[in-house]
């Protein structure tokens, strides 16, 4: 756990955020309790800093938690309660949030239902089912999101905090890296979710508007793939600011996503495997391993966008991704035994795109974004708690 202090100079125009996130899903069961003793003290420290800076009425501290912090003993939302191993700690945090006006923040991913369970009913992950999968004491649930959120509401209600505000800190659908992570499913889920919450109906236990954040804007090609290769592909935009698919976020008059303008790409050339090289060359395997370790090969594999590539295509994809990540430096396409070569013939095929990167940004840092109306005449200390899996 790392505490980073950022000092912003006086009179700097900054964007006030509504929330400060302390950590990210610190109580995941896969962490084996690594952050059980440090998360709540960190939350207290952040709250103290906000109070001292005079910002506690404008900015609320919260802890984004994975939905695995609560469970249902019956399989229905009404059976919801916090996990037994962290029950007391969760109540301590919930009380603190309630006392300080902070919301309970939860990340909900119906995609993971399909990813972890091959028998999971596909239609239950989306928002267009005509039949209820769960009937809970008269409350009908047609989608996993509503049922999951109400499981949390029941957990809060059972422990005396039924009115605590709830924020969905992350929800979305990846577009690559798994057989269920594709453009069609992502468009269907995200549009369905936007339509669902825009209707303002909420859930059976929490009727009314839902405060939620769609995850995410662009892909993160250096993100940890420990949970799965899909982790780098949550964006609704590609790396160059082009929309992956159309979705109406109700942010423009047309309802369409607006692509980035005046994007400057590197030269149209690619690094591929030399056609004269044998697949049996002993340097092939270590070279591909090296390229993928420093690049991104999560679009390769069963059910991914590049699943139809043959062995040479897979190798070429790995080489090119490394080459592009290194801004097409000549040395980045010089693998041992002359395995690789530069070509100006685009090797992309079907849904598998061999990208060329955008020009590196070399401008100054003096530009400011004007999303705040007021000048801030104080030194603002922001404490960001980063939880990193090494």
C-alpha cells in the first residue's frame, strides 16, 4: 500500500471530484487478507485530510469494493449479508461512511458470471430478458445487476444501514481477451445498462436513479492480466480515440460517440515474422515470449479477436505489438536469427487488427483543462491509495 501526496499550487484551476477512492477492491478473496488491517486506517487518514483542507462537505471518501464482500445464503437478494470473514470490519467501514456522509461504492461485473461459470444463463447477464430468473418474495429479477445490487441493499438493511447511499463505482463489459468478451456483447450490455439506469426506475429494493460509472473510457494495455486477459479491454474507445462500437450515452445531440480528431499515427509499417524462417527455429519461442512480456498479446487465443490467426500470424502479431509499443524503433524489429522483418503491407485480417501506434506526445504540460468554474486559492493535498499486485 503506497501513500502518494500531490501538492497543487495556489490559484490552479482543477476539477473537483465528488469522491476520493481509498484503494480498489482491497478485500478480494484472492488477496488472502493482505489489506484487512490497513484499509480502514487509510480511510480515516483520507477523511482527516479532507476535513483539514476544508473539503469534506464537497468531496467524500469511499472505498471501492468488489461485489464479493457480500453473499446470499439463499441465492436470492433477501439472503444477502456481508462475508462472515470480514463482517465486523465491513460494519466498521459502513458506520464510518454513514457518519461522514460517504457512499458505499461497489464494482459489479455481470461479465464475470459468464467468465467463471460455463453454465451461467447468458440472458441473465444482460437487460433484455422477458422472463424473471429470480423471484424473491414477490420481487422479480430479470437481470443479474438488479439482483446483485439488491443483495447489497439487503446486507446494509440487515445491519442497520438501509438508507446508506450506494454508488456503482465500475460496471462494463470487455471487448477482447475471452470468448465472451467481444464487441457485440459489450455494445449490448453497455447500451442495455445505459437504457436501464436512464429510465430511473432503479431496483426493487432501491427504486429511483442509480449513481453509476461506466468502465471504462479506453483500454489499458499495461494493466495486470492476473484476473484474465480481458482486463486490458474494457474501453469503449480504442487506444487512438476511435469508438469501438456505437452507444448512446446521451452526451451529444446525435447520441453517437465522438471520435478523437486530428490523430497523428506513426508510419504505416509493421514488424512481422520473416517468411523464410522456420517455425522450428529455436529462437522463435523465447522471442515471442519476450515480445509478449513487454507488449500485449491478450488479443491472441481461443475466442479472441485474433483467434483465427495461424502460428505465423500469432508470431507476427507479437512482434508487431512490441515494435509499435517501442514507437517503431528499428531495433525493436530485430529479433535473433533474422526472425523478423519490416513490411508496408498491412497484415490485419478480419477482426484482427495489427495496429500502428500514434505519434508520441511531446508537448508541454502548461495546458489546462477547464472543467472547474472557480479558482482554488489553496494548496490541495490529495492522498491516493494505490493497491498494486506485484
